[in-house]
């Protein structure tokens, strides 16, 4: 399988959707790993309402065995052969009985290992016991998001809506949205086991679920840049990609 068309779409439109890269068996393996981890997390937090697992590979290390299959490795290698590494991994569950609407936005924050004053790094946050910060624009432009869909997703259960080519406008002031064509909105339907690639500067949103079906997604971010010293990526993880 080749991915040149998807890479072209990613660069020009800011997103692309693939056919399934994971078999039914592989998706089942992924879900089993996550479900086991969820039970442990819920017991620790004393809650049944767990909609995200952050630092996913730290909490569910067994996922490494199935998540980075030959198809995902080939896809990331096609983007930039052997230079990208993982910088963030999150599991999201948008359940039918407790879901939410997300307005249009860009993903402007990265996770880092500490808070320290560094030129070009702004808008610091501290959530879920980890630091987030908005890095210089070139680091955001080099980030590639890969969303692995563990359920078939469409407009009825929270598929992402995007504004094509909005990533080419840099960081967008949401109170102006100047030069953007919201009539060109596209809904990214993804088949179970399929992948959505996206640039984090692409404007994206999602509606509430209306069909009673889950939307479980593994959100991975890759980059190839070293952060300005003394900052480091919180979750940097090297993958042995194929060429």
C-alpha cells in the first residue's frame, strides 16, 4: 500500500482519510488492552466516567505491540522517512450517553516535561498533572496528527468537521476568521480501523453523537524537531519505521 496521495492531501488540504490500516483482529486487540487499562484507572479514580487516557503508551505499554503495525509504520515513514518520533498519545472515548460538542479550533498546545521561561513558548497550562505550552509556529507546522479510529465514525457520532486548507493561514484568531470559507466545511467519515491524518493548524470541530454509537479514537502526534533547551517533549517515543 502506498500513501503518496494521502501525503499530498495532508499538505494541501490539511487532512486525509485512509482505508482501514488495522484488521478486525488488531482493533479487537487494541480495545482489549485499553479496556483492561480503563478498569484499573476507574478503580483508582473511583469513577465510571473515564473519557480519555493521556500518556497512553505509558499507561498501556502493551499497545506498542499492535499499534505500530507495518501499515502505520509505512504511513509515517511516507510523511518523513525515519525522522519523525511520537510526541503525544491519547485515547478518547465519545460515548453515546455522555458526549459533547466541540467548536472549531486549532490544536496549539504541546506537552512538555517542565515549565520554564523560553522565548517563543507561550500560553502555559497545567492540566491532568502535565504542562502544556504553545510552541513557535514552525514546530506546530511540523506536527502531524494521526487519529486511529476504533469505531466507524460519521456525522452522526462525532466525526471531525474540518475547513480544508485552513492550516495554510497559520495561527488563526477565532474572533476574526478572516479569509476562511466555512461553506467549504468537510466531514471526515472514517471506517473502523481507518486513519485520519491532520495538521494541528487545520480548523476542526465535532458535533454531539446522535445515533447512540461510540466514537473511540487513538490520537497520536508526531514531530521531528528538538525543542528549545531546556524543554523536552513529555512523551517522546522513538519508533523504528520502515522505509
